[in-house]
């Protein structure tokens, strides 16, 4: 009997070998995951369930797994659990540690790169050099970069996850927490704190440690009150220490390319008396979610910005059940827009200060294609590159003449692309004045005020208070008062904002809407059902192709974010639940239509045709923000400019009649 069993086993082995050879000859190469992960698991599964105890024991010994005689008599499920636990136990731990040691650089090797790319302070200072070499001496300055906040189970406070760059952090240490807005010129965003505890996290658990040196990722207790999203923690300065001598700066907030919070949701408590609780909950939401931001509109409504429907669904669940614990009403979701121009200003626009002693003249025109993308990729980085480097890059890549490229005054709304603000710095202010016509010395005194007015205008556009994008403002002329008292910021800043608005409105303004990139996976027979679902929502398919190694088709499409609400539900309904999709922000696109066309009549409760969408979006956004339904031109135009504009229109009408 035993000989027969042995011969049977030999024949099985021969069959397996022949099957492997046939498969290797007849089929195409399989995916590595199937070959090296799934196939071994399937084989162990089959052996454990199909072999006799004696044969199974010998087979598992070859794999390094020893099973006791009592374990060989277990039922199928417990036996499988024991076999796989012993097979995977040593291999997974060893493989992970080996992978980490091979591919993860040590802090001493990577700190120089991290400091160069993310630290905003003086890179030649003693502080930066200590971080670069991972200084762990007793007198080394403490620097910790906090990048994430984790809520405690009771949601009463937060633990701060940070990386120690130099020095040693320990419980009881007195530190200064520098926020994202901290600068040496404006040190208000700094708060003294005491570290109440230091711990090392592993999975769901954390272990308290007395101290941690450079290179470690630690959780800090007691410093969360001074942190909004990210922060830089340093040891508390003594009275005789000077910030400039330390070369003190902060780590720039991390950017998330491609993940822009463009979906917004207005919220309010069901019981108005619980508004303080909801406000505190919104503050905690801002700490917990890196991409979530909150804002209070002029109408008084609280708005949450997120990356999509699922993201905001998670935010609302945490807000209702963890952070606020109140009943909350929500409005219909909407999206954030951007304002831009499609032509050069048809008229040189000017504005005078209230005291009539200063006058600024500008025009607006579209930025070159690809300029905003270069800023968002940090190829063009106004925060770290000097004006000469910026000018050379703009001249070489966008064909600007060198004089114009070197005359870039500022970017807006933000001066630094790496600050992590959702508005970014997608607009440019260029000094196009001539020394023979403008007193450059007086203009330099008013430069800072003009830049502030320009950035203010880019932060809140004239159409519907949305940020301006892809617009170049040219300063053509400026008359500046001789006496400093007549050219103060209170006079020049609002004037610069008004002239930016007037030149923007004279350049055929348009609205930009966010577009999602959608990836849909479905069987081949469901692809035809995907097209009409997208077409009903102004979406279009870019490409569809079979997915290698899987029985699915992958459909890539673009979908306007404002039409994406409920898209996944419709998709599942049309494909009988056989399609699944993922959505992510991809780019900004022009809304069809003119937002300032007053001849368009918007019918209530009826969908607007595509040429009317820009007007509809602008009007509804202004209503939601508590603004007048239409843009008041006279609000941004001086009387003299209005008269000149009227003459310009009369000349155009006369020319058209002739």
C-alpha cells in the first residue's frame, strides 16, 4: 500500500511539472504579484487541505514550518491558521526590515536634502548646519518639524507628529511653537509651550519614551494649542539670543500637488445656541484634515472646503460625532471657482487716491500658457529664487524680453508658492513704466503698498469674490506724492486694488471651473453604459482600454466638479453596480459663456444651456455670499475713467455705424 501511495505522489508531481511546462509554453507571462504572492499561497492552501497528515508534515518542513502531531489532526480552518501564521511570521518581519534598511536613507544622508528643500530660514546659519549634520550633542539646538495632528480618542486634544532634525526633545522641555505665518519681521505666530510627553508610534499604539534624538518620528503632547496644521518647534530662546543671529526660519507647509480643496459645503447648527460648539469643532477639523479649510463668508455662513464628496462625508461624520457633537444642517454642495481674463484690457485704467495726490495706471492681460503650471511645479519659485534667476527662467521658457522678465514685482495672491495656500501665486504684477516718464525713486517708496493692493485684488476677484488666476497686471504709469504722509498705505493700497479690478473688468473677464479626472473600472460589456452617464454631466471620455492582467476596462474621463455630485450613484445604477470610479482634481477650465452678459435671463428651477452657465454660476455664487446679483462697475471705476469709457463706447458705436 505504501509503495502505491509513493507512486501516486510521484505521478502527481510529474503532472504538476508538466502543467507548469505547458503553462510556460502556451500562456503569456503572468503578473509578478500572481507569480510570487498568490501562487505560493494557493499551493500551501491546497497542500494543507488535500494531503494526509504524514505527507503534510514533511511538505511543511521543507518550507521551514514544523507542525506538531496534535496540530495535524485539527479541522481545516484552525489548521490553515496555524500553518499560515508560522509560514508568514518570520518572513514578513524580516522582509519589511530588510526593505527599509535597503531603500530608506538614514537621516544623516537625507537631512541635507530635506533642509534645502523645505527650510525657509538661512541655509548658512548655525541652526541649518546643525540640522544638516543631525547634531545630537547636549548643546545642539532643538528643531522639530510637525507635519500632522492626531486626535486623542476623546477628541479633547491632539498629538503632534513631527520629525526631530537636531537636538533632543524630552518631556518638560520649554519650547517655542512657530506657526505657518511666522517670520522674523512678523513674529506674532509664535507661542511658548511645554512638552508634556514624548512617545514613539507603532501602528495603533504608542510607547512613551523619556527623550528622542535627531532622525526620529515622535508624537508630542502639550504643544497642539499653538499649531493649526503644521509648525516648527524650537527650544525656547533666552533673552540674550537674537533671531537674526540664529538665522531662524520655519519649515514650509507641505504641498499636495493635484489635491486641491475645490468642493465646499455650507454648515450651520440645528440649534443656533450651539454655534460656539460647532465653531470649535470646525477648528479641530482644520487641525485633523490636512486639506480641509474653513471660512466665514460675508453673509455669516460657515463653509468647509474639501477635495470631494467622500472627503466631505468623512469630515461631516467627524464633526457631528467627535469634534462638535451637535446636530448640523448642511446646504447643497458647491465648488470653488477662479476668475481670469481672456483678452488684454481695451482701455488703460487708472485710479486716484482719495487725497488726489497719487495716481496709478494699469492694464490686465492673460498669462502665458503653462506659466501657472510652472509655478505649481516649483520650476518657477518666487519664494526661493532671486529676481535674476526668475527673469532668466521666464525669458527662456515664455519668450518674455529680458527687461520685462526682470521687472516682475510680485506674484499673487501669495508671494511664496510653497506656503501651501490654496490660492497659490498664479498672477504676476509687472513694472512696465519708463524712467523718462515716472520718478522711479518715488515709485519705489509706494511699491510695497501697490503690491499689497495687487495681492488683495487677486485674493478676492471682482466677479464673485473668488481668487484670480492666470492674469498679468502691467503697471504703465504712476504719479506718487513727494511727502510720505500723502503716499501712505491707507491711500495707495485701496487705490491699487481698484485699478486692478477696473483693468480686470475691461479685459473680457471669465470664470474658471475645476475639472476632475475620473478613472472608471468596469467589465467590457458595461463600457457603453458609461458614455451617456458622463455626457449628461458635461463630461467626456479621454480614452478607454483593457486593463492588463485583469478582466476590466479602464475608462479615463474629465468631469466638471460642479456636475460630479451623485455621479458615482448614477454610474452604479446604469451599470448594475459593476462599475467603480475614483475622482481627483486635474485642472481648471473656462466656463462656457460670459459672466457679465446681462441679456441672459436665468429661469428658476430650469437647467441653463451651456452658453449661460458662467452667468448662472456667478449670480448664484454672489447670492450665496450675500453680494448684489450683478457687478457694480461704478464701484471700481473713477468718475474720470467712467467718462473716458463712455467716450470709448461712443467712438466704437460710431465706427460700427459708419
